[in-house]
C-alpha cells in the first residue's frame, strides 16, 4: 500500500485524505493545531463558509455531501440594506438556486469524523512541519507539546497547509519557482447578532445580508443556532478604518451613522469588538505547484484567494477531485499526474483570483446602484431566453464549468448587455418583443465566431 503524507488537516487536507484512502493509500495527516473536535476554537477569525455546486460535487464523490448538507442553511439571494434602512432583495438565479452557508468548524468536524471510518487514515495533531527533503519525500516534524523532533517518509507528500504553507516556502527556494502574494487593503472583524429569545433569526434567514457603504461594508450569514455572524470590512487606515475605531464609543458611533437599522440587534456584541482579531485577506499565486513525482501543493497552499466569491473551499475541494481524476487517467505515472493536475488548475485559479478582487468592489460599491441592478435584470432576461448564456455568477456558483470558460461566456454576455443598456428607457421596454428580438440578433451574431473557432 502506497504511503501518502498530507500536511494540514484543514478542510482540503481532510477531504483529500478521503479521496486517497478510497484509492487504497495509507494516509498520514500532520496538523500543527489541536484537534478542533476537542477544543473550543476562538471565534472571530473566520467568515462562514459558502458551498456551491462544484464543492458539493467533490463532497458527494466520497459520500460525505449529505452529512454536510444537514448542517447548511440555503441562501437564495442577497438582501441589500441601504443607509436609510431600505432593503432590496436580489435573487441568485431564476429558478430558486441557492448557495449554502456552514460554519467552518462544523464543516471541519464533519470531514474529520467521516474520515475515522477509514482504517488507512491516521491524524497527528500538534505536529509542526519544520523541514522537508523533497528528493526523498521526508518530513521533519516537531511535536509542539513535548518539543520532540521526528522524521517521517512517504512516497508522496501533499501540502494542504494553507496560504502560509511551510512546504511551499521550501519549494520557493527552487530555481524558476514563481511566487507572488497580495494582501487586501481591508481586513474584517466579526460581530454576532444573537438569536431571539425564542431561538430564531432576527433577520431573514435564507439570504446573505449586505450593507454596502462604498469604501467599507458589513456582511452577514445565518447560523443554525438562530444567530447571525456579521463581518465588518474596513480599510486598515483612513478616516473610517481599523486604525480609527479603537473604542466602544467609536464602533457604536459608526453603527449609529451607517448601520442604524441593526444597531439594536448588535449593541451587546459591540462591547468587545475592538479586542477581537482582525482577519487578513490574501491572494497567493505560484508555479509550479508540484515537485517531480514527490510533492504537490493543493488548496490555499498554491492559490489562496479573497473570500468575496465564496469559492475558496469550493475550489480547494475541486482540486481534490481533479487530482484523483488525473490519477485515474495516468495510473502510477506520478510525474504526469502532477503536471496534468497543475496545468488544469493553474489557469482557472488565476481567473477566479481576479474575479474575487473584482467582486469585492461590486459588493461594497455597486450592489445597491440602480445601473448595476438594471444590468442584472437584463442579464437574467438573457439567461431566460438562452440558458446556455448564463451569467458569470450562475456559471461559477451553480455549475462546475471551469472558471476560465465562465469568464469567456461573461465577456460575450457583457457585449450584449452593453448594447441593450444604450437604449433609452430600457427598463420599461425590457420585456417588449422589440427588445427580445434585438437580444436574439445580438446573441446570434456572437455565436458565429464561437463556432468558427471551434
């Protein structure tokens, strides 16, 4: 039985262990933190996870999808809260499509518990990777409780140890290894809206709530216990920033001015706001993702992205599924497996990294803008008429279409929408036969070059 070592027992590492165990590997997973099932994790460091079609497809393939669904809340759209307290509902699709929110710790526990069904998976917690010999696929580990240093060798090493991956840092010293990182100029702190005295939600349960305020925003997700987890995204420096909000009075004044509609719901939670950690957001890009036939990066270790498209966990789960498909296509040929895997994923992950940055601007600046809402209305009209020309958000979230292909379709859709937007009084005319005829003509004109290239 071939021995695979995984560094990192987070979401992607845990799911990868299931895929490898099902492929008859002996799997050893080493994690620097404690077992999350045995400790009370500190709140305030993580935005809720959102799962979509591509994530669930990867979870379903190993049989854990339905267990995860039991702990999820479906979200059918977003509710935009304006400064004056008005609310606008924006559905995610035309047919009640939903994304699903789950607590990170809940998802982690499900995956860890499910993995215990496999006798060929062993977890080792509080084991810090302090070195790696890539040539021999040997790890050097330090047991954090006792300080004991050990070595362990496998046939393959998979680095699922996140954006600050110790394995990737070792690979960065290799010749011609490309690496870049970018921190967002904003960070976030968590605020809780507790459940009502009856244990129910004080805001609409089946939606994401967003308070866009141009240069900053508040965003909220429901939890199973009736509470909401809000995250306040602020610049690090500036007039309204983490730097300027240092006291309870500061944060209360901010809510009185910009989020007065929910101030009564969060007032008790604001008292310890300034003591909570600030969550940083980073994009990581690198290449190659693999070393010979010995080691591979996966998940955030090779493509950390901003959380604003809700694709971080979904993309990491999709990595696992695609890696296994490469193994099935090239059995035993690990160099080809690794090269195929990184080639398939690199382009798509660069695309979604760009889209996450762009979506952040949309969420805090545009989601309440009338012109943006009109564009969305036209986009949904096109999708109803031509389902194959679905919106970018739909293709990314409700299909498993490669990110690069979703962007290609979006670029063509944008051309049609721009043309329709040029028409005077288009909002009143949108459902007229005249406009439908024009949409049909524009779409037909776009199809010809697509077929020619094919």
